[in-house]
């Protein structure tokens, strides 16, 4: 049962993008991707709102998320969020163990 968290970072004057760039350049993103239980950690820019950045953060289970939240990297992340004055909206999803239904397969171009 994978858990995926979508974090929408909202800032001003390009601060969300600068936050992601600093997360990448200082090695925090690579370190998070190496954490036990991490399945995905990717940033995406919004075409509708250039001041919004989406982080798709996926973990094997809640225990992996809890370990991440108690890691030393979390302090760095919080400091950078504050530095760039970012605010967040969060969505959380639990994976569908059965995958994509056959009825939906015809809509997926591979």
C-alpha cells in the first residue's frame, strides 16, 4: 500500500521555484530519494500559476513517512520553506492495490 502526498507550494516572485532549485542543488532531494521506503520525490511547475510548485512525494507506507518526518533533512526542508515564505496545500492518496481497471486501459496511450 503506497502512500502518495501531493504538496502544492505557493509563493511569490518565483520563490517556490527557487526553493526547489535549492533543495536540488544542496543535495536534500537526492538524500530523500535514498531514504528507506521512498518511491518518488519529484517537483513539477504549474502551467496555470507560475507561483505554484507541485511536489509528488510517494512512500511505501506510513512508517516510511514517519521516519522521513523525524529525519534531519526535515529540519532543512522546514528552514527552506520559511526562507522562501512558502505556504502549502496537501492532498494524500493511498494506492489502488488492483491498479488501473481494464475499463480504463483503452484511455491510456503507452
